[in-house]
């Protein structure tokens, strides 16, 4: 019984060894056949047959010269130039008799913004009319004394006194005339029976009311600001540029900007001035003129701006042609097309490049020194499929 069992075990072991040898020979033969059918490709080459190229939408192109603008993101504040922001005060103090303005009210140039009342206005007009009457008498007296002096009838002293009085009154009337003009009264039209106790304060520019600091009945001093008028037709941007980015900003550069919450409403501006001193927070101010201001833009509003810092023509490719893998950048170029068995295959070569700025669907590329741009055909579509095929190559088991 034991002899029979031992004999069966030996038979089973022999059959297992024989089967293992046959499998090994078969697999080895299959591996040899596979290696003979497919030649080993260099590490920087990937191949695809025509069907695979069609499925991957492979498309070839060449490098182009494009204007690529690298963008600098900055924050800014909408502002106005000094000549477009006016603080209106009363040249002489007084009580506000009337005003109809509120914040945001439109104002036309020459429009009355407030009416002020003050007894001093009456006294100023009276002084002017009185001095003007005295001047008329002094002028007549001066002419009479001058004629008498020519005939040696009067003394030189009398003539000199008449001359001094006449010139003194001339100065007084001229000064009063200018004072009246400052408060908006035309002295040439002033008459004895038309003296008034009020003056109208008018706006020197057109725009909108930014602030109103008075109410009816309030007394204002000459230094008090009654209203502020801003002209929003000529807005500017005040941009904050960090120290490390100063050399990227210059006069004439284009800017696109939008207010927070309205990223789709893009406006444009052009830099006209860059600060020459660094502030304590290590920033520099740059100023830009807003082109075609929108009614939605208001002084004091914060904006997100993009400065187009480069406008030079560079070597560029469509964004899809430039691949990033393991912190490096690559492109694929056409190598050759050949027949392999009963199929046509295309070989593509991967080339490392340096990547620059991107704009309008194109990316700047710095090619190797020995790269022939004129003769090379570059994969501009389907490059990621080639990269995937290259990464997966060699993952076949027996």
C-alpha cells in the first residue's frame, strides 16, 4: 500500500515539472516573438498608429511670433484729478438761507448750490457806492486843480492834495470792486436802490455732489466747505505697486480693472505717472487715466486691476501644446512615419522647453538652442494623449 502511494506521488511531481517547463518555453517563445515584432524605442520617443492618432485628435503646427502680455495683479482706488474735485466755500461767512442739494445730485457749471445771507454784504455794497461817489467828486476836483496849477493860480500843495485824494479813492473803489466780484456781485450793475443782503454761491464745474456739509439756517465761516462737487467724466486710478514689481510698471502701459463683485464689467486705463519714492510700507503709487468712464464708477471705490507688463513679440505656441510634468515643461514634435508590420505608425519626440507668460490662448516658450523652428512640426493638439502613452509604455505583462 505504501509503495503504491509513493509511486503516485513521484508521478505527480514529474507531471508538474513537465507542465512548468512547457509553460516556460511557451511564454519565452511568446516573449521572443513580441520583442521581434516591436523594436525597443528610445525613452524620449512615443509611437502611435493612424487609428490612435485619429482618436487622440493629433494636430501638427509650428511656432508663432505672438505678443504675449504677462499680467501683474494690483489693487487700486478710483480717484479724480484735483481740477475735477472742487470744495466750495463762502468767501465771506454768512447764514445759509437756502440749498436744495443732496449727496449724488447732478450739478451744472454755474448752477446755484446755496444762497447765503449776511448784513456785511449790505455794508460792502454801501461802501462801494459811497466811495464811487466820492471818487467822481475827487476826479472833478483833481482835474480843476490840475488846470489851475498849469496857470499858476493855485499852490502846488493844493494840487498835490487833490491828486493824493483822487488816487486814494481810485484804489479804494478798485479794491471794493474786486471784493464784490469775489462774492458774486457785479459792481458795474450795482445801484443805490438795488442793494441786497444775500449772495448766490455757484458751482465752477459740472458734476455730482459728493458731500453736503450745511443745512438751512447754519452759519458758515469763510473756511468752511459748503459742498464738494466731483466731475466723474475724468476719473483716475491710484494703484499700489509693491517694491519687487516696480521695474515692471512704466508710463503708457494698459490696465484692465473691475470693481469687487463685478469682475465681468471690465474697464480700461493707461498709466500716466509712476511715483519716484518708496513709501514706508515698501510700495509705490502709480496713476492711470480711465478710458470711457462708466456711470457705475465712483471716486473712492476700490478696484482689482491687471497691468499688462509686456508687449513684445515672442516665440509662442497654443496653450495645449505646452505640457507640465514633474516640475518641467515639454512639447512633442513629429519625428518620422514608418510601416511596422501591416500598419503605419508615427513617432513623436518629447522636447523639454522653458515656459513663459500666457495670454489669449498662447504661451511663450523658450526652445533649446539647437531647435530648428523652421523644419520642426509641433503637436499643438493631442499632446496630453502622447504624454499619457509615453508614461504607460512598457506596462505589458506576459
